[in-house]
C-alpha cells in the first residue's frame, strides 16, 4: 500500500470491479446469442417447431404445412411433396381444378378465396352449392387440362392446387405458386386443408386447425368402438363407383369401411386404391357382400332392380345404399369425409354405433365450418330421402 493514497486505492478497486462487470456482460451476451442459435437450429430440424416459430413471428397459426425458411423467420407453406410454395398468408385466392379442392377452399376461405371452380363442382340452380355460395357465377370452371401457363396467368391466382406433377413444374417455372395436392386418406385431407388455410392465413388458418382437431376426434371416437371387433363379426362391405368399378386399399372407402369395423370387399377382389379399378360383375356377385354402398343413384337403382343381383345377400336384406352428397360426395376424399364415418356407421355396424344422430352431426358441421344452416329439406336431399 506504500506510495498509494487511500483515495487512489479506492479508485483503483472501483475501476477493476467495473472492468470485471463489463467482461461478464459481454460473456453473457455471447452465451445468449449461442442459445438463440441453438433454438433456431432446433426449430429448423422439426417441421412443427419451425412452424410455431415462423407463425408467431408472422402472426399466423402454425400447422404441419407451414415451416420457417432456412436462415429466415419467413413462414412458408409446404405442399405434399415438402416443397415451399408460397408465404404463409400470401395467397389472396386459390385456383382449383377439381370439385374436391374447390370445396376445401370454400370451407376454409369462403367465396372470395375461390379463384375458379374445379371440374365436377355442382352448381346448378337447385344445387346445395348454389344456395350456400350464391356469388360464384362468374368463376371459370377449370379442369386439369385447362391449367396451362397462359390460362392460369390470366386468372392470376395466389396459389394453384393440382395433382399433376408436370403441370406443377410448368407453372412454377413461370413463377406461379403451385402446390402438388392429392387426397387419398384422412391424413392427406387434413394436410390439404391445412395447406389452403396456411396459404390464405388469418381466420382461414384457424378454420383449418379446428377442422383437423374435429376430424381426428371423429376418427378416434369411431375406431375406439370397432377396434376389438372379432374378424368373424365384421360385415363385408363393397363400395361401387359403377357396376364393375370398386376400390381397394389406399383409398378413402377402404379407410371408412375398416375404421367402422368392416371388411373391404374391393380389396379382397384386388382392386386398386385411389380412384379404384375395374373388376368383373361376376366377381362382385360371387363375393356376395353384406352391404353395398353405391356412388350414384343410377347405380343404386340398377343393383336393386336388375335380376342378376337379386340373390346377393345385400340385395335380399335391403342393405344397398347411396353415399350422401353434400357440397361433394362424402365417400371419396372430400372435406365432408368426417360425416361419412357417422353416416356409414349406421349401415355397416348399426348396433355398435347406436345413438348417433347423423342429421344433428351434419347440421352442426355445416354450421361450424360453412356458417350455413341446413334446412330439413336440404338434409333430405343430402341423404337421398
């Protein structure tokens, strides 16, 4: 201490303490930055986590179809191939080429979100779609073949949904946001709706999330009741698209038949999944299913009245039915597929699923997801009563 005054010594101590504190702050900042980098890396490695980070930064709800771009907090919508297609909330409207996709866009985003209507979308004067969505009269009807670069550019949509890989490539090459989208299962239906919801953003993303929760809930509810059913007690069910066309594994009919404790006769006959494939009339008659569900009224009438089918178990027992038709047919890959589980349960395993009010379930669904109140006459039309 000799040669240093008490004041100088105190000053020296203060300076040293300040230097130590500053060094500590610098170290803490570096550690914080390293931790932040770790969070970013972790979120980049998991799709759902990345969605949450990206969505919170852009005020859009996260879903399985959205992810953060590499090195960026920009949330991008991924299509079913995992390709980034458009920024979350970046699509003002959506161009569709089939009725199923059109139905999904209308449910999630309403009329303004529909840039076109797809092939097969029923919009006659007496159709349910015309009553629910009266302002679509000026929309062009697009098919897959119509989706050329020139035609699509003329519409100028925020996003295109299509299941043709070559068309996806061509449209993207012209700078048009295009998502590959094909539905063959509940999982892909939910994914498709999440893609649309995330692309439109805002309330649409919330509707998509609500739908995913609803559909997953219905699946859990219905499968829980059939999971312990013995094979010998499972009814044999066939879904017919026409007199010789049925559907095997990897399809929506296979899913709802088996979820409800049935055996898919189409799969037994070796039919393809997806849209199905032809088998012989003799094979269908020989398979002798317990339940037959037809896709259209003409087919229903033929099965019920043509003498060649008269000795089939389903025909003799009056177990031949037509799939419901809402905004689209319920039996294939449509947004109303959850309702098919409720309806078909009453014909595949009615004792197992007693007490389900299908009219009430349908009314609630249309109100919750379309904002539309069905009349009793409209319910009768949906169920062909």
